[in-house]
C-alpha cells in the first residue's frame, strides 16, 4: 500500500473533513481526507504531513450506511470484503460526492 505525504498529494481530486469510525476502538473521530488517484488518505489534522491511514478505493463498494443512526453516513467496503470503513459526511452533498469515488 502506498502512503504519501501532503507534498506528494498535491492536485488531489477531493479533500475535506469527514468523521470516521475506528476499526478497533469503534469511536468516531473527525479526520482530514484527501482523495488522490486510487487512494483515500486520512490525517488527524489538515496540517499533518504523514497520513494516519489510507483506504485503497479502486473497486470498492460505496453505499449509504442505513444501519448507522448518524445522518449522512456511508460505508466503503474493500473489494475482497476484508474491511468495511464507516464514515459520516458533514452534509448530504458531501456524502453524495463519495458515492462516485470507487
């Protein structure tokens, strides 16, 4: 998996604040996301140069998270079903933008 720095992520397709549910500790944390090529990088702050994590989005399934009680929530499932990421967008317009990521 490729992990870059902010400098290498110039000319990103999309970036902004999204709330993400943790995989192990399932609390929700606000993260700065940057979509570049086939990767969705996330950072603790917008100023961080090293990503906290990265989601490979090629071939992913993006759907509304109907089981989540949070508004504007959506899921990103990896193509091999090894992991499903849970996100909450700040509004429906942003959530709909992520529907086209895959």
